[in-house]
C-alpha cells in the first residue's frame, strides 16, 4: 500500500503569504491604467446629432461659385450644367443659356447666323438623312438610299451657337439635340460639334462644312 507524503507546514505558510502579496498588488493598481471603456451608442448618437445640427453652407455663396465656374467653362462643365434628361421643350431655354455661358460670343452676328443656319441643316441631314443632297462634299453617297440613324419624328435641336475655332477663318457650331434612334430609344442632351472654314465665293464670305471623320 503506497501513501502520499505529508505536506510540510512551512510550504503551506509560504504559499499563503505569496497569495496575500499578489492580492494586495492587484488592489493597488490605479484606475487610470485600466483599459478605456468602449464607446457607447449614446456617444455615437451625440456625435451624429452634432454633425446634423451644423449650419448649412450659404446658398448665395454656392450659387456664386457655380456661376463663376460656368463663365470659365469647358465642355465637361457644360454637361454638368445642363438640365436633367427628359426635361423636354421646357428645358431648352436652360440648355441654350448654358451653351452661351460655356462659349461666349466671338463672331460677327452675320457670320454667326450663317453658321447656325448651316449647322442646324447639316446636323438634321446627318442624323435623319433629310437634305443630304445639299452637302455632296460631306455626304458623297447622298444619291444612294441610306437608312437614317435617327427618325425625323421627335428630332429636335435643343440649342446651338457658333464660335471661332482658333482663327477668324475657322469656326465650330456647338449643337445640343434630341432624337430617337433606329432601336426606338429616345435620348436628349446629345452634344455635337460641326466644323466650318471661311472662304470667299463670288465676292461673298461663305462658310463651308468640313467632312466629319
């Protein structure tokens, strides 16, 4: 029969003393060293409420900023300033104003009128096929039957202007338009640029369209 050895009283006393020292050390740890408590939902809610209560930006300042940007605009700014798609005829005035702001006038009134008349007719001929015979240099196959890319129904030029293109003998007509393609999809706010060169024919200045590449 095997018996376990008797425990020494001195060992028990030393163990008890060590446990007492450890307990005192733990009680003496300052609260500042304890890990921070996790952020509660009430704290998050308070932060969100503070952000929501911040005063909005001054509307007049925002409007002035938009106006300044549009005055020194580029085609990308023009697109951002256009009214929403589907606005219809009611939005055409805003489209024209945006176009004028994007490209300030720099041509004589007579030249601009001639370019706008030619540009509108050329765009209609290109999109719908109507009147292509008037532009044999632009549409060399105008004597052949060609299915138009867009239907004449609902085709509409929403806005247009004519401006110089680097020199007094070159010009570009900017057009914004709407139309229904062969698949029956109607899309507005399409942007097309048509380029012209100035020449003198029979003593009169004439703007000739350049073939589209």
